[in-house]
C-alpha cells in the first residue's frame, strides 16, 4: 500500500478486564480508501473498533491517527480528531428524533453554519432522514435507523468512518442501497474502515481487506487476492 | 367550592417548590443514573447561606438570594466532584449508597454545627400582603413564586429541548458510552447538568424561605422524597414531565391535608407514598415518556 496511512494499528492487543480479546493486531487504513475487516462472529472485530474509538484502552501496541498516537485518549477526544463511528446494533438515541440524533454531534462542530452544511450533505446522502427528521428514532424502521447511525457518524464530516456491521438484519435491497451510499461517501473523501460478516457486500466495495480469526489478523490483501485464495474464501468468507 | 379554590391557590407555592426540585432531580437521575438523596441538602445549604448573608451579615434581600443560588451551585458541584465522579460507571447501587451518605453526612454536620432550630428568613415588604379576588385570598409571595418558577422551568425546558447541549444531555441519559464516541464531552455535560440542577435547588431554597419565613437544617428531607417520587411520576429524565409531576404532587399533598380531619394532619407525608405505590402498580414508567433506555 503506497498511499499515506490515515489510521494505523501497530501490534495492538486489547480486551475487557484482564481478558485479552485481540492479540497483536496490525492494520492500516490509507487515506481515501475503503478497508474492510472480515471474519466470523466473535473473533474480535468489534473489539478492534471499540479500541480505536477509545471505548476500551489497548493493553499494548500503538494506535496512530494521522501519525499521532491516540491510545489512551477519551472517546470524545478521538471523535474530535475526525473519527466518525457507527456502532454495532446501531445504538441510535431512541429517545431523540432523527434530527436531534444528528444535533448531538453538533457539540463537536465549531460553527452553526458548518453543521447546517454537513446536515444538508447527510440529508442528500440519505433523503429518508430528511423526510423523517422529526420522527422519534425509536419508531423508525431498521433500515432507517441504520441510515441514521451512519448519518450521525458523518454529520461531523469525519476523515475516517468506522462502520460496525451496517448490513446486520437488513433486507438485501437496503443493504445494496447502503453499499452504494458508502461508495458515494468514500468518493467525497471520507476513508472507511468497514467491519462486516457480509463478505460479499464488503468485498464488492472495498479496496483492501483483512481477515480476522480468534483475535488475530490471519490474512490480508486486495479483495481480488483474497477471493482467489481458495482456503480463505471457503473457510472465512463463506462465498464461492 | 370557595374552600377548594382557596386550597388550590395556596397549594401552588408548594407545587412550585416541588416542581423546581423534581426538575433538577430528574436531570441528574437521567444523566448518570443517580438517585440523588443529597439534592435536598443542596437546597438546604443554599437556604442556610442566604440566612447567614441576610441575618448575620445584615446584607439586603437580593444579595441573600444571590448567595443562596451560589451556595447551592457550589455545594452541588462539590458533591458531584467528591462523591459521584470517582464512581463513574460503578452502577446504580453504589451511587445510591454514596448519595445517601452524602445526604446524611452534610445534614448531620450542619445540624451539629448550627442545630436544627428554625432560622428566620427575612422577607422584604413588597412580598408581604395579599390580593383579594372575590372571596379568595391571593398571597403576593405565591404569585411571585409561581411566576418565577414557570419562567425558569420554561428556560430549562427550552434548553433541554432545543439546544445541542440539551440534546447531548438527553443522549447521555439514553446511552452515555455512545454519546462519548459521538464527540460529546461527557464530563463537561455532567458538570453543566449538576450546575443547572443545583441552581434550581437554590431557587427552591429562596422560595421556601419566602413561603415559610424560616429555614432549617433538616428542610431537605421532605423535599427530596417528593422530588424523587415526582421524577418517577414524570418519567425518569423527562424534565417537563418532572415539573408537571412536581405540581401534581405539591397540589395533591396540600389538598390531601386540607380535606383530612384535623387530628389526622400528621398523615401528610402519606400522600406521596400512596402516589408512589399506585404508580408502581399501574404505570411504573411514569405518566410521561422516560428519557432513559
């Protein structure tokens, strides 16, 4: 990978309490690219993302964002550097309307004008959010809630977007729609680290992929390379 | 009928006190899951500060009011910093016990130092006197208390409903962890919430002084029970719900006592517990939508 790297994990180990979940994970998200992190359920993909966002502190290793070590920073400081996060299970604020969910993020945006511009951009990417802006988000459909979770991660115009299983529990049509929007977001200059079990969708839109198993990165390469590696494709990606 | 209307009017002052305390109580309850028994002491310290400033230092009424607000805010933030902040993420039971300790600790310390005797709260002349409305008597102080309560409650509701800080507060009540990852400076928001809640408690302290003409070190006890029950009744974390519920409880309690035979007036505190039990049986989530998951 020749491009300048935006996010770099250098032999990061992390977990909960004393229990190590991920061991010496190294990965690299170059600026402007979509990188995907694949693997079965429970192999440490979500833990990797939660370590990047600062929800859990790494036991060892370094996390570099734009060359700056971010391990040990508070979640809101990491977010403030330009990291948008769409968590597993969406985790939208169900007691707020769609608009208010986005307004929460305005707490880290300097001016009202920039927030309004970003809001307009999010509504252009997901017109449904504009239509539903004053609906209580708890009452929105699963697809709309996923769009809201992604929109909420984007309304600060981050440099890096972290997505945890955006396709989970959604109809194939909605998954396709979200995948297309992710490409559009990436073309607008946002780098993406995508965590997915839906390898087919992920590999279609990504530039580069890592495969995790049992808390470690076991393989990485361009999407074509991974698809040609039969053992990987069979065992870990479940597509043939 | 006149008796009922008169009692209703009289109850509005007490209702306002309950509404102010419940609004602050529900904010801290929602945002860090805190059953804050010490909220009554936040009010008491404000009231005592005003007493010192007005009676010992002989300073004017408005400086006493300012001192009450400052006293409440300072003690509210100190309790947060010393008692609750070290327990962030420790769960509801730990916070519950700590707030009980803070409440007992502060109250007992104040009673040891200053006794629990009733202390005069000088009320200026313009707040004395009544207006007559047909057969009904309107106390000027009640009018002021109700108007100011509605004004400040309106401000707080606007703040919570329409500003980005208010949205962040409600988001934190729902999911503090994710709110942090969205760039919300969670610790700063908690300080803002405690400052606002303590400000409202300081207002309640002033209004208590004006209403009863005196304050004392144990005044927070009844208030905090009512505030707790009102915040459950109004839906936890729901500020406008808590204000409405505060008025319901304040007005209900006054009317309850007004219709009790004289020798049973001691049963006054029973009212809020009846409300709580009925609520827990029929609508444990409260009358309005709670702001927590």
